[in-house]
C-alpha cells in the first residue's frame, strides 16, 4: 500500500471512529496518519527518519521552527492527552488538526 493510501486509510478510520462516537480511536488514527505523512515527507527530503511512535512524530513537528505556527499548534493540540482535555491546548477536532499538518507536509509533493 502506498504512503498516501495508508494515510487516507488512517484518516478514514478516524472519521468512522468519530462518527461512531469513539473519540479516543479517532485521535489515535489521526495521530498515526500524521506520523505516516511525516515519514513520507522525510523520505522525500532524503532526511533520516524520526524514531518513535506517532506521539514522538507530533513532538518533533512542534519543534520544527520552520513550520508555520498553525501546524506546530495543531501538533501540540493533537498530542495533548485526553486526560488533559479541559486544559489548553486540546483539540476538539483531531481530524482537522491532522489534515492541517498532513496538508503542510504533502504540499508540493510529486
């Protein structure tokens, strides 16, 4: 399966989970989609892949000062634990945050 197909598969799973009322699964799938997009982005740039799980990828995105603030903030919201949902930052729309990050990473992709 191609990287874009895997990303779309995770986003579809996130949307299905969201519509089923399973917010936790939606967040996990959205995070995985971002991690797949980050790995694909790094591979296109011939840079070493980041080590770690989807949460580590989100932390790395937050640290990339070259990324727009909106992308870094979306990564921060998406990586905030559900147990901290009443604290800022926390996303009420993990799929939109994931799409924002993925769109940035895939901009200009062949």
